[in-house]
């Protein structure tokens, strides 16, 4: 998110917050993003995530299988 800032004299006016960009599917294990030193670029941890496309397999009572 970003907001426009207008500093006129001693007063500071803040604009309405707005989205800078969308980052759908960004991985969050190591943080979703970081800004470059000069503040002109964002580095986004995007990976190869495909949201909702892989089936989920839940294994219950798996410790019983270790005893066999």
C-alpha cells in the first residue's frame, strides 16, 4: 500500500491509501517481499506456487504404521 504525502509549510496532508501492485501467489515462508536499497524496486518471493491446483492428502494415525 502507498499514500501520497503533501508537505506544505508546517502541515502534512496524507492522501487516500492505494495498492501499489498485486502479488497473488507470493510465498510467505521467508517474507513476502523486500524493498531495494534505493526504494525503487520490490523483490517478491514468488516461487512456482499454484494456488488451489494440487490435491491435499491427509494421513491420520501414521504412527501406527511405524510399528509394523
